[in-house]
């Protein structure tokens, strides 16, 4: 069973506008972590933001925020004030348990920012 | 100094060749990982090393042979590969896995098997 689902293979957004990238997950663990990574065409996976299952507040990092809805098992990434450099693949990932070394990745969403 | 480096960045090899991918991390981490990223598939974890000991082998074919001589270096030895092994191979490292600890990735090696 797929653990991380990203239903948007591709998205467009106008420069300076906000965009939401969807991520839903499936786990029976009470403790887990959710991550978002950005992968530019260069290939490197860049860590953006983390949300713990017990965190009461949504995580924010600069222009990135995570809309965490635990009951719905969703962890959507919101990018505000999109920039041309935000054009990339975006991956949602999950770690089950507090100390697992294993990250499970979704299939990704390709974001294209239009000038 | 870049955190995680990988060499080579691009590699083309025939099915009978033997080659090695190298990964080095300058972050003082104790865990290192190999991932495979194929077109249109999620990132797949291949191997995990923690303090030089292999802790995960995700049912990877034996034509892929990892080696971790120390906590800073990780190799992936390749032999008699198949065309379907063509992919981006990403190395990552991380500190001890506390709840918020993320993995830091290298730029990857783009492998093409002819």
C-alpha cells in the first residue's frame, strides 16, 4: 500500500502568487515525521520543512509552511510569493516512528513558476 | 565546503563493466544512505549504514555492492548491470535519527547502462 501520495504530477503558478502542493500519508504509528524536499534540475534533494506528528502548530520556514491536518492525514506544502527559482520537483516524505532511519517518499510534484 | 559530494556526476557503462560510485560527507554524520531515483517512480531506499554497519538492505540485487569504510565515505560498486538500472543514484547522510533529524543529500550520479 502506498504510504505517501502526491496526486498532482504537475502544477503551474504565477510568479509572486502562493501555491499549495498536496500530500497525504498513511500510517498506523502514533509517532511519525513528515518532510518536504525540493529537487531542482541539478538533482540534489534540498530539505525544506519538517512537521512532527505531535507538533500542535503548523511548521513554517520562511516562505514555506506546512498545512498539517492530522485527522485527514494530509501535510500540504504552501509556498508563498512564488519565485522563478521555485520551479523544481517537490517531494513529500515520511518517517515512521521516532528513530527510524527510513524515509518513504511520494512520487513528487513538478512545479513550474511562470513569469 | 559542500556537505555531501558524489562522484562521478555522470556515468555511462556497458553491461559487462565494473564501476564504483563514491559519496563523501563533511557534516560529521554517522548514517549514510544510497537511494535510487528512476523516472516516474518514487525515490527508493537501497542501503543504510550506521556507524559503518549496514542496517538496511532493501532487497537490492547483488549486482549492487555497497561499501562503507568509515562514517564519512560510502561507495556503491556496480557490476553486470542491466539497462533498467539506469537512474539517478543519490547518496545522503544524517545524524543519529532523532525525531526532527533530516537527511542531507548529495547531487547524485546520473547512471546510464547501455
